[in-house]
C-alpha cells in the first residue's frame, strides 16, 4: 500500500519478505524480478534483527520505480505477498550519482560488518553438507527427465513450478529477456510450462539467467530446451 506523504522517487521499499531466505539469494532474486522495469542501481537487504523481511531496490529513473510499485504490489514472492512503497530516503548510490551524497552515521556499516563476520563464521558449516561420492556437485532435488540433453530450441521447457504459479508470474520473469514472445501453461499438468522466444540464442540467455530461480523456496525452476 502506498504512503501518501512519500513522493515518487527512484527507490522502492519492500517489506513482508520471507525472513528465511539467505541474503545473497534474496538480493539475486529481487534483482532478477525487478530488472524487467528498468536498470537497477542497487539492491539492499540486511539480515540484522531490525531489518529482516525488508529490502530496498534503487532504479535509475522514477518511471521504472513507479511501474514496479504498481505492478508488483502483493506479488507472491517466496510464499508471501510483497508490500511495496516508495522509499523515504534517497539511496546512497543515487545520491552519489547526483553528487549530493553526504556520509551518514556508521551504524549501517557496523551492521554490515557484523553481518559479514557472522556469515564468514557460518561458512565452514557448509563443508559438512553431503556430497556425491564421485566428488561432483550435489544434484538439484528435482531433475528434468531427459530434457537436459535436448538440442537448442527457441522454446524452453520449465519444470518444478509451484502448482499455484500463473502465466502472469512467469511473464514477469521471462519478459525481461530480449526476444520473449509468450508463456504457455498446461492446464492438465500443473508444475510445467513453456516459454517461447524469437530464436534459440535468446532463449538460451533466458535459460541461463533464470535457471534455479525460486518462485518459492521449495521450488527452484528447472529449465531446458523443449523437444523439437
């Protein structure tokens, strides 16, 4: 819901985000989701207690931010509807571009430093994660059945989608890539869809950009070329 006393600006404030999502994954997913509206200058998401479930996205122009606020309001993101409004303060990256940046207090830097230190201490724990005996990277929990060997095609086959995924959701994600034409879903088979592009070079770009993108935490998208 928009706040009347905050004028439109280049930065948007997002709350009601899923707090269980790791910071880097959250930032990457937000960048992917919102870049369809325009060039993104910065995505800020901190996991400190006061800032959990919140993020800021700074665009290069006000029009992009306005469209993002209007079109993504209540969009289901990691199982929770996003609440979006314009940010109260100008993002540092925008102020720097305009030459109006004034250093703020050191509180945020201290929080970020503490967070980085906390992440570094937790990093070794990943070494205990199970890995395949042959030393290969752990496989995804869900694999395409024979689709990964398909030759290049302008149509992508998308699997492992949440059953409540809609055409509009997928269009939001795929239309940011050049050459996008349409999304086709199969009513009789929830969990799969097809994305058509102008040629296989453009479909390849989208496949690389959105491979393993999670609409919800339990469902990383698995994308491959469709059978010809």
